[in-house]
């Protein structure tokens, strides 16, 4: 592995956010999922959750939209809401859904520097009532246009970059690794580093 490649992998892993994730529920178009994956990679999210209770698990995601992001992001697929949410809540403190309800807050009112999972629903029906029962709150993206909705991949990108902004302000992207050491090593080796190279990077 070239020094440049090794440096790039190290930088990416040192910016990964182990306490920020996205859940996509019953998203029909795999290209939408792929576009979300690309944004997740861009803001340092390592794992995402894909929940499908109406269709089977995906065997692939749209390569063009993801620009091979699927190689760098860990996708956890579920077909049961309770099981998915249980797994999410074992790792993340709060779950917030994009849902227009009476108690919905503006995206800008959320504390996304805390361990948080962001839930996005089906392109037409949104988040299911079953999934909403597991959420700690709902949020909306402020809009002033005639059309009061955004494509899921756009909505996710807007929200994640607000999370990026909040986390950047408190130093979560300062280059100090936040991933657990074992996960850092496992990922670096799966991305092409040797165990010796991985150990050298973490000891520098």
C-alpha cells in the first residue's frame, strides 16, 4: 500500500462518528439508499440501518449513485421493526424521525452531537406508526416553498450536514479517532492495510 493510500484510510477512519447513524424504513428505490450511503460516508457515518418490512433484503445498491460508497459503509439490514430498533438503541441514545406531527421540532433544534439515530421513511408514506413508537421525537426540515417535501436522499443530506456542523463545532472532526480501537483495526485491514500498518498508524 502506498503511503498516500495509507494516509487517506487513516484520515477517514479518524473522522468516523461511532455515535451517529441513519435508519431507512421501507425505502423502495435502492438508488435512494445508495445516495444516502454516499452522504453518510461523506460525513463520517460508518454504519447505517436498512429496515424493510414490505420487501425482501437488497442484494445490491445503485452503484452509480453511491460511487461505491457501499464498500466503505457498513449496512445492517432488518425485516422486523422491533429487532431493528432494539439493535439501534443498544448503540445510540436517541432516535428521531422525520415526521410531521404536533410535537415535531425543527431540525435545527435537535442536539445531534449526542449519540443519535435519524429515521427516514418510505418515499410516499413516510415513517410507519410502528416505527414511530420507538422514537424519542420527530423533526421537520424548515421549508418555505409550495412543495412541502424533499426527496429522501436530499432530506437526509440536509439533516446530516447539520449534524456535521454541530459536531465540528465541538471538535468531533479534529482528527482524533473516535472509533473503538478494535473496530478501527478491523476496518483498516478490511480496506487493505496490513495488521502491521494498522498498528503503526494507531501508535503514531
